C-alpha cells in the first residue's frame, strides 16, 4: 500500500476518518423525484461558507412561490456551533441571501440560494469575505474589473487515495495526462462532464474545463465575471462540484498539494483586467498594475489561501510551474512567475494579467478584493 507519509494532511485525515463508502440506489430515489411538485412548494437550497473559510454547507427551505431575486428569499438562521462559527451557548447565525441560481439537482422552479453569514449581533462572520469585497467592487465599479478564475481540483476515492491511481504504487510520471484522452490517461471524466452541464443549467458562467498535469486532477474555468459576481459564481460552482461528485461516490479536494513529491499542486489562477487594460495601449496599464502588485507580495500571499500562506507554502516552491512563495516575479508567457502576461496580450498590446499565486482552496472574494484594493484603490 502507498505510505500515508506521501499524502497531504487532508488525504491522511480523510483516510483515517472514512474507512468505507456507504451507497444507496439512485433508481429508487428517481421515482420520488418524478412526483408532481406543487406550485406553492418551491425548494430553496441555502448555501454558505463555514468557519474554515473553505468548507461549504447547505440546507433546504420551502418557499410558497418561485423567487425571482435574492430579495424574494427570507433571511434564515442555522446552528453556528456545528460549523466552526459560534459557541454552543450563543450559536444562532443568520443567512442573508445574496445570489440566486437554478438548482440542477431538483430542477424545475427550485433554486440554489447563495448566502452571506452574519453573527447574532448582525455583524459579518469572520469568514464572510463577501461583504468587504462587495464594498471594494462598488468603489471600483467605474473601472469595470473583470475576473476569470481557473479552478484546479483533485478527485479522490473514498479512502483518500487519488481516484484511478493504483492502490499499490503510483501511476507513470507526469507528461501524458494534461488534456489527455484515454482510459489510461484520465480518471473521472464522468464527474467533470456532469459538473459542466450542471453549471450551465444553473447559470454559472463556466468557460471551459480540461484534465490537468497530475492524473486525477482537473480544472474548470469561471468567467469573465465583473466585480462581486466572480466570487458568487465560483463558490456555487464549487458547491455543485461537491454535490455531483457525491452522487458518483467520489471525493473532491481543493488541497493545493494533495500529493507530495514530483507531482503538480493545484491552484486557482486569477485572470484580471480593468477596462483600461482591455483597451488600446492597455499593456501600459497592466505594467502599472504589476508594479503595484510587486510592492504588496506578502499581503497578497496572506489573502490567497485560508491559512494566510501556510497551504501555499507546500505548493509555491518554484517548481512544477509555480513561482517561489518568497519572491515576486513577472514575465511574458512565464508559468514560473507570480504574474504572467499571456503572449497574445503582449502581441496585441492590451488584455489582462494572470496572477498565478492563489491556491486552489482560496476564497475568491479575498483574491479579487485584494487585487482591486492594490491596483485600483491604491490602498
């Protein structure tokens, strides 16, 4: 068996806690899903971020009419002591609906309701990064900031072992897996295809997907999204991914370095531009932004994973298509730099920059907010 010493902390914990996967018969469920749903019985799945800053929770509420906007969904509450967000003696937390999506699992008029979390005193929870992000985006709205995030993730068996990997060793070295085709090169495509279609159905601005460099690792892209929309769409896309994988009996990890050794880690590269960068001569604006970013490297590293850089330390080593976490760098078409200017952007003289530092488990609200505060608001 593969030694657990080669696993990430997440995989080790999962293997210790979950020895076997319980299963149910989906065909039995299907006959209940075919039951007629009353018009005054709309199922609204409230989705929120828990106290870890990366975990996702949800619960369902019946509404008597189909909501057309988040304002049509009532404020709700939950037990924060069970989500790492409150003490048991004062555990009620509030869910404020902020974004609405079609529910690809229940379909029909049913909805996914993304929520911000507030504490008993109506102040935002510590992991509610959306509130300050929305404030920054409002201040910068005249610059029309666009974002696109490339979300990498890894599929695992229920025992924490990478999906499709041999149980008694390792697959062949990296090389044939990136954008690969064939049963010996890609693992878990069913999950990827189902997730893509579910995102399109929901209204997520999913832009594409591909197999990644490490076997069982995949990527999907969300964007371009303007302002606060980036975080909203990516968080719901993540929720959908976990739900889809759940139905296949597969586990998704966003750990930035799920396997130690000569294997690529997982990031959430953020492509970013303002209207000025996208216009004629915009490369000059891109260069100005990079100069500002170079002076706030530590600030950004702290914002790019839930543990203020501790997760990214395992990934940003200067190897496996990453920059060093300790140094800032930039370059055209350089995937070993902190900031990459795509070659086409350099040739066109306008476009966008790619920040390659965010970890796969980053909070997109934190990432987009700090980019705006550094490059536009000059904070």
